[in-house]
C-alpha cells in the first residue's frame, strides 16, 4: 500500500487535471473467495442430505475456486463422489443466493477504496472476469458490502467478461484497461490476484506508468515477472492517511 500511495501522489502531481483511476479486480482481490467456496460446499450438503463438507472451514481453503479436482482432492473427496458434486458446485458458485449470502471483503480493502473515492477527480473502477450476465447482481452485492464503509460502485466503471463466459479472461482484462483509457481515465494502478491477468494487462499500459499490484491471496495462474509490479496481501489505509 505504501507503493500505491506514493505512486498515486506522483501521478496526481504530474497530471493535476486528469481523471485518475484505480482499477480493482473483484474475486480474490476485493472479495475473499474462501467463504464463498465453503458456503457452496456446505449448501450442497444441505440440499442433498450429505456431510461431505461438514468440517470445512473457510480459513483453511487455499485452492482456487476453478480448480475443482484439486479442491476435492485436498478435502479427501473420492473422484466418483466429486464427479456428482461438480455440476451442482459450478452452477451455484455464481448464483444470486451465493452472491448475496457469502460475499465478504478482505479486511481493510473498503477503507482503501473509500479513501480513493474521497479524493478530487479520482475514481475506482472494477475489471472482473465475471460474466456480463451477472452485472446487476454484482453491482448490487458490492454496494451492499460497501454501504457501511461509505463506498459506492457504479455500473459504468465496471468492466466484465462480455456475453460469453468462455472468453479468455486475461485478454478481456487487457481490453478493459484499454476501454478505461479510451474513455479519458488515466490509470494509476491495477490490483489483481492473478499473475496471468497482470501479464496481459501490462500490454495495455502504453505509457508505462501503471503500477500493478498482485494481491497475493489465492490464484491459479503461475507467478511471472512483470514490470512495475509489487506483491502483498494486506490492505492498510495508513500510508494514504499519512500522505494527507
């Protein structure tokens, strides 16, 4: 966060009249996916009268939500049983009920977002791999979480994964960065938990001035070296308050 605070101050001084934008990914960056995974697994048990996941604790999950086979292996679920669970799991992972019941932000992230939204001519955008079809649910659920922190998200600053959920997410992330730039925003920083997404978005940084922050939480793409990139997993608003 110290690197982000310093980079923001530098670009604010360098471009005093520009609209500055800080871009956050959602899942694994703002939203802790572990409670969502635990919720879906335990909802499966409740719906099917089983106890496969009775002992699952969200804090012990360290596997990406998309890596279902690895997740089941880690939880000791036999392959034949996992095969029956998988369709239900994937269907309900992004259901309205799951979004409304199990979304929890990482500690401190809303405070950081609120600080940026309170600064003059500064905006917070979202760039997510979620499919376009759940746009309304996404905005509503994030604003429900943000309300108690004085944070509000808007649909016009939310870039999603088109109409085809199979679109290659790193590519759509880079397209989103270019779209924000074409709409007149100068992007200060991008925060994302997937190294592969950052690697793709670097290609959209034509001015070589975006700071990329890897949210070191749970991710599925391999770590890679990218320019102007820092890593961390602690959202601490203190450096921003100290900077005034």
